[in-house]
């Protein structure tokens, strides 16, 4: 007998779901912090350890609130988590602007160091926008696993799993309606990677205005970085 949506929801009550693991978000956040620490001095907007110290200071209470799994959320938690993403994003975008200026004006002898810095900025761009999508979509990682679907805010992204319930059985079994699937940080990092390499959405579509704006900013930043890096690499090699 075909399974109905009601059957699927009955078998997978959301209040019994475990929250998303905290460790992946900590690892990628600290990776972004480390990439900033390795930037050349001319790309920093403050003394080298000021912003990383601020980011770690914001991260520590977030880990304390949800040390292993993301199951608790307060207004303070949301403010701190969004502030952390904003600090990383703003500092990286400023570093990108400075990098563009350096790539245009710097002598060839500075080329290799700036090309390495461009890779660091590009990787941080992927991380921070992945974190932003993860924090914003459907109310954030806590809401996505702890709140009933009918009570979730409107989705910012439409994943393929959200519309696979009428596909062949082995595909439909992993759909959102059938299996109570929800996106995790890995899914949002994938969206970020594809947007930074294809400069446009691929299999995951932005739905909200803020998602479209964020993806536009990310793709333009990635495109500019790629074009300038290629141009600079050619000049260095010659």
C-alpha cells in the first residue's frame, strides 16, 4: 500500500529527532578564523588577533548552550550566532576589497603571496555564506529539528529532497515528507560551494529575497576573485 504524508509524519514525530551535531559548525568556524589569521598584513582591518579573538568569544557561549547537539535556542543564542557569522562575513568582504586593490596595484613580486591570500579569502567566502544559509533558513538549525513543520518559518531554500516524495520509491524514501529529512550544515556548504564555482544556483533554489541577495553577493564576490586571480596568475607566470 502506498505511504501517505500522514503515515510518514506519524512514523517520524519531530519531537523525537535529535538536534544537529555541534562539532561540524565549530570546525568550519575555526577554519575560517584560522584562514583570517594567515592573511597577509595588508589585508587585515585590525591587529591580527583582534577579530579572531572576538569570533572565538562569540563562539564559546554558543558551544556552552549546545555543547553536543543543537536542541536549545534562546534570543541570546540567535543574536550571538548571527553576530558571529556577520563578523566573519564583513571582515572577509573587506579583506576581499583590499585584495582586489592589491591585485590591481601590486608589483609582480607580490603576486604569489596575493594569489595565496585570494584562495584563503575564497575559501572563507564559501564557509561564511554556508554558515549564513544554515543560520537563516527556516529559522535556523534548532528550529529545523525541534519545531513541527507546520510551525516553521517560510523556507529560504528549496532542496531537491523537498519535492521528491512523488519520485520512484528509492528516491521518495529520502524525501522531506517521507523521511522527515531536514538540511544540515553540509547541505548548506554544498550550496555555497556550487554558488561560488558556478556563480549561480544549481540544484537548490533560493526562495526568499534575503536568500537571493546573499547568493548574489556571494557569486559576484567569487566571480571577481576568480577573474582577478586568473589575470594576476597570468602576469606572474609571464
